[in-house]
């Protein structure tokens, strides 16, 4: 599941250069673009995957997976972080897919109880 999402997202993002990086950057600076991306991820991409898995905390799961993949995309395509920008997609998938899969379907840790002083 993670492999399909990561490779699908990769196909829609341009390589880093001064002209083409503007579109992904607009999601960071334009609330309308950010809202549209959030809606797309929740409604059409990650949300249905989580719903089909019938796992607990679906909203948290979608948020964790989307944040992880968005961070990877920003590092690779907007910031041009050299190791990410130069890595083969297969290597990135091998690294990101297990984490994404865990966010979507794995057991989430229970938050420790807050201490009272």
C-alpha cells in the first residue's frame, strides 16, 4: 500500500528547479492550495485506505501518513535536500513505505498517562 502511494505521489511532483518548484511551494504559502491538498488526501487517497482497514483512530492515521509523505516531498522537491533529491525512487519507497504502512494500518502506541505533581 505504501509503495503505491509513494510512487504515485512521486509521479505528480516535478524535479527541483527554480521555475518548477513553485507549484509545490504554493501549497506551503497559499491556504486555498493547502486546503485542497488536505481535502484530496483525506477524501480520495489516504482516508479510503484507512477506512477500508477498519483501524482505530482513522483521522490520526491519515494525518500521520500525510505529514510524513508531505515532509518527504517538500525535502525532495521544494528544498532540494541533496540526499533526497538525488535518491532513486526505489530507495525512497523502500525507506518510506514501511513507515507509511505502519501509520495507516499498524498498532499505534498508547500515549503515556500525564504525571501529576
